[in-house]
C-alpha cells in the first residue's frame, strides 16, 4: 500500500500544470487607442494581431499564455498590458473584481460591433506559459 501511495505521489508531482478556467471581463481595443497600439506594437515589443492579441495583467496571466475563449471560438495570446486592464477598471465599473482581458481588433468599428454582440463576462481557459511558448 505504501509503494502504491508513493508511486501515486511521484506521478502527480511530475504532472504538467493543468489548464485553468476563469471568468473575466472581456473588453476590446483598436489601433488608435494610444501611441503603442497606433504603432502596431504590444508592450512586449511584438506585433498586434487582430483577434489574437490580448492585453492582460501579467501577474494573473503571464505573457505568452494561451487564452482560449470557448464561447467565442477564439484562441488568443497574452502579449500586451495596460493600466486599465491591471486596475480591472471595466470589471469594477460593473460591480465585480475579476481580471480583464482586452482583445485587440485593429478596426474600431469592427471592435465595437464585436463587443456589442459579446457578453461582458466570459469564461476563459488559460494554458500555462510553459505550454504556450
């Protein structure tokens, strides 16, 4: 019995990190928001890619993490951040304190159309950073 327990403990300690499911406040941003997005760059220096790049609080979702939004069929990558995202401004305005995920959509009208058809709060599945890179 002890050897079975020890084997079980060893196997569980070697297991890869599991995906995490979490509710977030989903927002959007577009190219003319500020000097960084106007230049087409993320805060990490990479390119902004419509419907793929998201701004996050890197303390909650490390850069490089894959963030899936199953309800919308999106698979995004945490590559950017912003002060309103870190402060959870959009979430707090609605009486909650959950993380904010800000999806980049280059065209302002497409971004506004998208967010007007999308729930304010969605569940996301986050793949740990070491699997995402």
